[in-house]
C-alpha cells in the first residue's frame, strides 16, 4: 500500500518567487494536513483539508494557501517567497476522524 | 505561546538502559497525546498515543505516562537500542468534535535521542 507521496522532494527557489508543493494521500484517506518544520521550531500547523474544504488553518500569513481536489490530492502554494520560508514542508493524511496521521517524507524548500 | 514544551533538546543513553523523554503542555483542552519519531530526511512516524482518560499506555518497549494534574507526559523506552536514535516529538490534540472535526496537532520542538552502543 503506497504511503503519502510528496513532490518534489527538494526545491530551490529565489526570494520573491512562488512555489507549489504537491501531496498525494494514502488511497482512501480524505483528510490532508500540512505542517512546516524549521530548525528548532518543531512542526507548525499550516492547514487541514477534508473533502475539498479547508477545515482548519494555522497562524501563517496569507502568502501561504492550499487546496484539495476531488481525488483528495492536495497542493499548497507559497507566494512572494522569503528567506524564512526555507523549511521542510510535511503533508499528512488520515482515514477518518481520530484515526491518526500518516506523514509523507516532506518537501525540503530552500529560498536563496 | 508554546502550548507543548519539550525542555530537553537532547538526551544520550547507553544501549540497554531506559530512555525517558518528557513533555509538558499548558492547554487543558488537549485530550489526546501522541509521540512521533523522526529520522533525518523522513517524515515523522507515529509511535504511541494516549487518551486523557488514561494514565498509561504500553506498546512493546514503549510506554507513555500521562499526569493530567501536572500537565505532563513522558515516553519510556526500555531497553533502549541504537536504532532508537532519532528526534522524538510530543504532540497534543484537542477534542475533534469541538474543533469541527479538525485533527490539528500541536507539536513540541523535539528531543534528539542518541543511544550509544
């Protein structure tokens, strides 16, 4: 059974550019969440989607956005990149409420 | 305001001995707690969880203890093995019903465990 797939694995962008990250959840999982991990900051919640609807949003600026498609695949977009956006972006999916997350391996974004 | 705190950035233990990782939280609305293990360049892997109605949960070498009055939980690994060397994250979740079904987790900053052979 395939796990949570995130593409690309690594990405280098320039300040001011925008980036789109993709996440394919485990087949049958309808909930997808995104987290940002930076050195020394742990994992910080970005947003959560269920059945194409944003169910919850973390405390990030409006430059961070996301969406979920009818096949449960999700994308997140960061516009006007800043150096501080360099991080590991993790996607997680869950089968049903309370079943717990399975995380993908993440996309390592470096902004130069 | 950090709602979940792991005050020890690192911990080093000898193989075969007990590893104890600690976590404190401030939000009394949290009702479910989890521990994740993370290797470099990989996503976090779920280890063990505990509901707020329990004070202990065991799974093989891993035991999680919850002290609700102290808002403190700990993860015990016995015996510790070199393969346990990783970063361990404590996470907490509020009641999903009151959160509109959201499973949002609040994570600590992690403790890097090194198990020496």
